[in-house]
């Protein structure tokens, strides 16, 4: 780290159940989640601090797999676990293992991203399909007798965020984790005092995700992603940003999904049939312990 860069820190906790799920586990998720929070702030992640809370009776083989997965994810993301601590809790007082991480990264001087920069007319982009992580974890729990081959989207979003950092019209980025896309849209609406209008048919959602949600009564717009980015950009740079994302493996299904309009601070969804409905703010997490 040097004086020419701004240092950012971000902390997070992870309590996902089950501990292993299609496409990831709590170990890799702890790395990706913290790295992604730094990345959408415009920072390059460098170091992680790790606190581990292990429930008495956790199988050593499972713990070994989780630690190996965490190490692999850290190498892929180019970060080092530089500090940490371990505690053991009594049997029945934990969910197997909890991870708490603190990430440290650097952001170049002069880069400004934030909700205060969002303006009327700005465009919302999504880097890929919504709701994959939440649905994959739901299926892994086997609570409803459903099966599927859907995998979590858990991954580093650093390539996606880096691709947009040189755009002067980049206003804001967020990874839509707990509460999904709808919650990010409400965050934008509250901060700006404007209406966020989402175009439903343009929002990428995989068919299996849509099917599971229809069966169980969930809305994929409220389900968590762990490898996607929602970005707000100036209207004259929306196509450029979309092209940058589409050129990346993680952004091949990127889409223009909405706009910030003058009006009351709420979120409106345009439906496939041409109607409109207001998306309410999430009061309770529909799928607790997913990240």
C-alpha cells in the first residue's frame, strides 16, 4: 500500500446452510463475498483477516475441505489471509462452522462511486442471471423434495468491476446478495428520491430458477446472487459498459434492465404483458442463512 492509493476495509460474516452446496461452500463463499464487497467499491482486494467459529463435533474431513476451498478461492482472487483467530463453541450452539472475514483493498485516487452520484436518466445494468445462488442453496437443503442441477453463481466479480472503472459515467455498483436485485433497486430509490423502473422481460433469469420460484412462491428478484453486479451508468455510456461486460465470460448474459426516473422513491416493475407492479421492500429474508 502506498500514499497514492485509498485504502478500503470491509467486514462480513457467513452462516450458509448447508455448508457445501452446488457451485461452492462456506469457505469459498467467505472469500468471494468479502472480495466482491471491495470490488464493487472500486477497490482491488489484497488481504483478508479471518475469524473461525467451529461447533464441537464438526467432522475434520469437512473442515479440511472448507479450508482447502477457501485457500483455493483466495489464490484465484489474488488475496492473502494475513491474520485470524479460531474459537470452538459447544455442540448445539452453532451451525457447524461460521466464518467472519475482514477484507483490505486499495482504490486509485480520484475514483468516485456512490449513490450520491446517481442521476435521473441513469441506466441500470445486470452482469448476469439473477437468483442463482439463492435457488441453488434452497435446492441443496432438500426441504421441499425438489432436485435440480442448478449451481450457485458464487465467484469473484473483480473482472466485471475492473472492466468498468475507466468509464467516466460509472455512478455506482453493488453485488445483489441478501435481498437480491429488488433490494438494490430500493436502495437506489431511497438514496436518490427517484423511481427505479425495472423492465421485467430484460432481467436475465434462468428457466430453472423461475420454475422453482413459481412452484414455491418465491420471487427471483429478491433472491441472493454471489457472483453478479448491478451497475448504474450514465445513459450515453450504457452500451459501452454493456459491451465491456459482454466480452467477459462472467458477463455474457449481461443486460440493460432499468432506468432511474423522476418520481416518488419507489420501484416499479414492467411486466411481460405490458403491465406494471410496485416491488415492495423486503421485510424478512425469504431464505435465511444463504450467505
